[in-house]
């Protein structure tokens, strides 16, 4: 199985749940030179959306957020898996975590049309180092 697993950081940003709010934040980050590895968005109540932003450079995200006075919560640790899509690829990763007694609190993934995938895993902070060890990071 061909994949790469690495530690990544993420930040939360909460915005109004209305058209254009994610665009405003994402375009601001792009204008400031922040490259993102991944993003998720979920509703948090009737009028707010929480964006989870995974920057390629945590220090740059922190500096840009401070300078631009962006309200971000983080950094928080996560695991990013990228690899060639094949049957059972994610099951093998979850098996290693299961064998180490680590619960996956949340995850999100996508497969591309050219046969690769990206998968973000969230584990509890107290389990993070054990998860990293189980995944040989």
C-alpha cells in the first residue's frame, strides 16, 4: 500500500452561515499567502458555520492570523493520510489505531478521479502521541 501519513495542524474559524462568508475568509487567506492542505465546514447552530482549516505552514497561519486580527482557534493536531486508492486502504490504517487502543474521534476523506486519496483523522489530544506511534510517525 502506497501512502504517506503526517502530522498536521488545524485551526477553527467560525463565520456567519450566509453566502460569501467562507469565500471572504478563504480569499483573504489566499491573498495573504496561506496555502491550505484541507478544509471542512459544518453548521454550528442556526446562524454559524465552523470552518476547519489545515494550513501547509502552521507558523505562517499563526503570523497571518495575528497580523490580520483573524479569530482562529488553534493550532490543534491531526493526522493527514495521502495515498493511492486501493480496496482496504483506510481499513489498514484504522486497524493499526485499533490495535493501539486509539479511538478515531472524527475523520473526513476524499478520492480523486486519478486514483489517489486524502484522509484527515482526528484523535483525542491525550491519544495523539500513541496514534502517531502506531502509525510510525
